[in-house]
């Protein structure tokens, strides 16, 4: 029986991330970061327009429409603000005015906007650290949807944070930004793909889980049924070559844990790996696992042909 990875790989060298692949992925990552920060830029513009009506920093205290923004500029995150009393919030804003805005004289509005964006940037920083993983999921989702549409399959999708599945319409622009699951029926029967699921059999979160069930029959009980899983995979979107080996250590441990847990449960779902930053040593180890049947398939996320091949394979299971 032909090995599915041979459709797009000829050796371990095929898995290595090229310089062009790194550049293209970094560019896409930068665009995503810019997209996430854009709402704060517009909020800062609105803050500047309103604050410019104040004749002095002290006047800002009487402008009810920007009190939340003033609190942000004072260095208080949205999460922290929820735990403060009103008097604490006033104290924080007065400290901002006294220590940072008044010393700037006529330039106090520019300083206010700067400090607002500084806090928002820090708040966004944590989320930005996982932009690579988010981008990886978006790329794979788009590829899978493309193959399903080309095959004429009707799809349903699950929005992150919701429980009701809905039909995937033709107007699906940007749907990958909020999608957590896809469900379709192919020649082999119903299939449902779920991202970031805690699998009871493994007792860990798994990046990708493909079930031989339709969306309506999925439940926590099914999640605990080893025979319901067709495929499980790790998806690593970090692109920094310096961190490739660390990402692989995490993924390698997760893949071994999956294999051992399902073997113990007397089930044999296929196991696969998709990664963005794949260095030489990592590529060699992945290739070895493929040859030893410890992995069924693997692909480099930055290579369009490999991404298309592994997406086609997933849709055919």
C-alpha cells in the first residue's frame, strides 16, 4: 500500500523549511499582527479627537466618554480594571495626569495616546505570541475547505465559542478566523474535524482530531471512544528557525503520547504532523518516524504543494 507522504516528500530534505518559505510566512504573520492591532489604532484616533477638546490634563477627568481609555493609558488592563473599585480607578487616572500628562504641557494629548497604545500593545503581546499557531490553523482550514468544495461536498462549520453547527455558505470570507470545526460527508461516510480538543484517552489537548462521525453525534461520550477517531495530528505554526527544535520536542512528545494512549486503548488512528519551521535535525527525525510507521503523514506548512497534498489526504480518509 502506497505511503501517503510519498505524494509530496522524497526525502527528509523535502521537509526542511526554505528561506523563501520563512520569508513568506513571516510576512503573513506580520500582516496578521497588524490586523489584530488595527482596532486599537482607530480607538486611539477616537481618543485623540475627544481628548483634544480638553484645555488641560485635569479637564480629562470630567470627560465621561473616555474614562475607560484613560484607565488603559494609566497602565490598567481590561482584566485588571474589572477588579478595581471606582475610587481605585480615579486614583489611577489622577496618577496618570499628575505623573505623565501634566509634565508634557501642551503635548499632553500626544502623551495620552502614546500611553494608551503602549498598554494595548502589552495586552496584545500575549496573544501575539500564538499568532503562528493561529495562522497555521487558518492556512490549513482554507486548504481543506478548498479541497472539499472542489469535490462538491456540502460542509458545516462550528464557530469558536459556540455549540451550534451551521451550513458553510458560499460567502465564507474570513471564516477561518473564527472556525473551530468542519463536518462533511464523503464517499467513506461522515467526517468531522475538530481543532484543539482535550482527548480523554490521552488526557491532553490535541491540535487536530478527525472523527468518523457527523457533527450531530459528536459528544463528550464520543470523545472518549477510541474507535471514533480516524486521525490525530500536531500542528506547529512557529516560524523562528532558532526555536524549531524546541517546537519539535513538544510535538514529538505529544505524538508519542497519542500513539501510546491509543495503542493501550486497542485503537489505531493515523497520526500526522504539520509544521512551519522544520530544521535539518527535525526533518531527519520526522522522516525516520514516517519510515518506521510511527507517523502516517507529515508536511511543511510553508510549502503550498505539501499543504495541498496533506489536506487532500485528510479529506480522503
